[in-house]
């Protein structure tokens, strides 16, 4: 069984719940690829930057459920999780 961790992040009115599994680097937000969910390039890069810094960008899969607030608050909630 693969190791799975669950994290929660909150920013303003947004709440993000992340599940992180061993994998190949896919990043899914609310059932969509992160490229489809987040249209702004700077938001996408800031979310992915945390995985790059920790050298996990190609080693884990991230599945995020985000609700509430606007897109910037949701992005920050994902980063804080």
C-alpha cells in the first residue's frame, strides 16, 4: 500500500485539503489538472514551486479539494497546506 498523507490549509475564506501519494508528479485540483483549474501562470507556478524546492515534483501525486473564496485565496490555501 502506498504512503498517503492528508493536509489542510486555510487562507481567508478558502479551505484546501490535499492528499499526497507516491507517484509520478500529477497535480489534480477539484478533479481537473492544475493547468486547467488555474488559468493564471503565476498562480500555477507558485503552487508547483513548493514541490520543486523540496525535490518532490516528479515523486508524488497531489490531489486537492478546494472550496470557498477566490482563486488567489484558493492558491494560497493550497500552498499553506
